[in-house]
C-alpha cells in the first residue's frame, strides 16, 4: 500500500506541475498512512492555512479509492512537517485550555478547526493520564464554525 500511495502521489504532483524532491510514505497504525513530501517551494503546496495541502490529500484519497484501495484507510499528506507542527500546536493549546477548564470549573470552547485537528484533540485529552479523569470533550457548532468544547467533570 505504501508504494501505491507514493506512486500515485508522485503522479498527482507531476500532473499539477509541482516540483518535489522526495516523498516518504510510512504506516503509522491500523490503516493509517503518513505521506511526507519534501519540496523546495513548500508554501505553494501548503497554501493558505493548509487548504492546498488538504485538497491534495483529498485528491490522493479519491485517486486511490478509484484504484480499488480500502476506503477506510486514513491517508495523511504533509509537506516539510507542516501538519505535524500544526498538530503539536493544537495539542498544546488544548492542554492549556483543559487546565483552564479544570482550574475555573467552566467549559472552554476552542477556536473552530478542521475535523482532523478536532479528532486529535478529542483522542489526546481522552487518552491523557493528566486530563482523562478531569475533562471531557465534545464538538459544537456547524460547518466551518465547528469547534471543540472542553468540559470539566
């Protein structure tokens, strides 16, 4: 599967006219694949707030599904560690806000964010020894205004 993802992503980037130096695909869990693109002009691939990167990821998934791959596989596309850095930043924010919710005993709503990052927060806080007994999370809002609410227990 890793080779298929790499070859399909290379073809997609070639069709889009994007120059890249290296693509690495690793399996990070059950049906979770992480594709890292190294490129000279990474900002072109990332786009405004990662929107171009999200679109490339979506196109890659569609192309793979059309080839008959498992549509339950999660494929994460990153460029020069951008998404990893964003993920770490969102997790740090969630931890700070969870501490605030615990200290004030009031729910805290995070800024709206994409489903991928909301899911990361839910899983991180629910699995954290530091927070799992003290807070719970839920998503609130609609569409692009959907956000995570951290609620003290």
